[in-house]
C-alpha cells in the first residue's frame, strides 16, 4: 500500500474525494497510488495541505499520527495523543 493510499484511507477519503479536493482526475490519484506516476511539486503541496502534513512526510506515512476524533474511530488505536503507540484492548 502506498503512503498516499494510507493517508487517504486514514482520512476516510475515496480516490474520487481526493481527486476533487486537489483538482485532478481520479485516474491521476490512482496512478500516484500505484506508482505509475508521481505528483508534481504543486500537487505535492496540495496533498500535504489536504492531509495536514509536511511535504516530506508524504514519503513515510508510518511517522504520521492519524487524524483525531474520527466518527468511525478509524486510526485512533494506532497512537495515543502523545504520539506513542498504545496497546489495543478488546472492544477498542
């Protein structure tokens, strides 16, 4: 899974949602996620803004803290507010 795909899913966005937010066709986002092409500098800046991360963080999504307060709870078990991993407990 690509970093871009991980971020998109962490933020609960479809390929179409992300494409619309940055002004490209969904096939362009799919190509970025598959590695068939890469975003240019302007597109990279837009992606960083959409996800609220520095541009260089797009190279490694594992260093990012998932978005807080997701209604569906996705990503909330991965790291605590202090950025440290926390163990998952049954029922989380």
